[in-house]
């Protein structure tokens, strides 16, 4: 399985450069309006990411695509925390930077399921990242003001599919240009970054963590019990049987050893069967729970 690559130093730069809002979206704090991609005004037609069945930037720029594993640094974040597994229906921030920080650059990215279907939705960032669609897929692109080294990174929002779609792959194509007025002399980098399915981790993590979950009718609360060998931030996401997220709560820091948590639920939450997805430092634990008030 391909992995998502996150360089520790680069991830620190990314997190420090982002200003996150409560909605989960973020804005780029600093970029300069400099003349951009003149032919496409910063955005190109979809289908140039190198995904299966797609072209890449060499459709317009001469050269041979290169392995972008180390050049294309893509990070998906929940708040300021990089994640490797998604929760259905949750909105995340995506940050992309080129390690070499070329003077002139561009990119296109999409997120697809294993069957090649668009996974979730993209929302752009004004002046930094534009979103276009083609063949029922969404594509994030640089803009006319974000294709120089004055922009340290590109950022946009990704809302995961409302249902668990298995592993999702972000396909990325970047262009390291030589700032000439022709399409010759550019270098194209292609990479793939996989965000795994939370439910695909359940069997492994449940057995290792002695994870149990229940419902307290008296307190209208979810009661959790688990064991962990590391300190980490805790997160609970409650999902209904249609894959919709109905409740989300950050719970503070877990301690090494046995942990017990009681989390009050909204009074208007309907009776029914739900899936409690619980995370400690992005390690996923999950189990079904019945709420009967």
C-alpha cells in the first residue's frame, strides 16, 4: 500500500503557516500578487494529475514525469494535527508544498477512491487555490497569484465522503518551471498520497487497545474504556448508519495505561444504532453503540 509522506520539518512549517478557523477551513496568511500562469490564468483544465486514466502536466509542458515522492509534500490535517485516516463526512485542511520551492511553479490535485470515483468535495482558498470540475471529479489548482516562491504552500479544504469509501488516494502533479515564456525546460513531479479508511483499522486497533464503548441512559452519555501505551489527544466522532457524522468532540489528553471517559450527548440526538469512532493520536478504535433513552 502506498503511504502518505509527511516530512517532520515540512509538517512543522505547514502548521505554523496556517491560521485555522473553527469551521475547519484555513487561510494562507501571507502571499503576494505576482503575475501568474498567463495561458491559463493560473488554472488548467481537469485531468492532469497523473491519476489512472488521466494525463499529467506533460500534456502541455515538455519533459518526462519524475517521481514526486519527496518533492510533493502533501499533508491532510484535522485542526493542526496531521491525519492518516479519515472520518466520513468530516472537513479537513489540505496543505501542499514543493520541497525545492522553485521560483515559478504550479500544481493540480484530486482525491479518488480505489474505483476512480471522486472522494468527497474540495473548497478552494481565495487567491491561493482554485477548484474546477471535469468528468464528475474536482481538481485543486494554483492560481495566477500563487505560482511563485512568494507562496510557500497551497491550501484548500477537503470534506471526506459521507460514507466510508475505503482508502482514498490524493493524486498530485506539480510543475517546477524555469520561468521562460515557453513550455520547454520544465520538470513535472507526480505523487500519490493515501488516506486510509478508519473502519479498515477497527479490527487491529480494538484488539490492541482493549477498547469498549457503551451508552449510559441515566446521563445520556457515551462511556469509553481503553488502554494506551502513549500520551495523546483524544477525539470522538459519532456516525449514524447512513455514514453521517452526528456528534464530534475533542476530549483532551489520554494518559498511559487504562483510561475511562464519559461524554455527554446532545439531548436532541435520536435513538438508534451508531458507530463510535474514537482516536488517540490518530490511532483509530471503533464499535457500534445503541442509544435508547
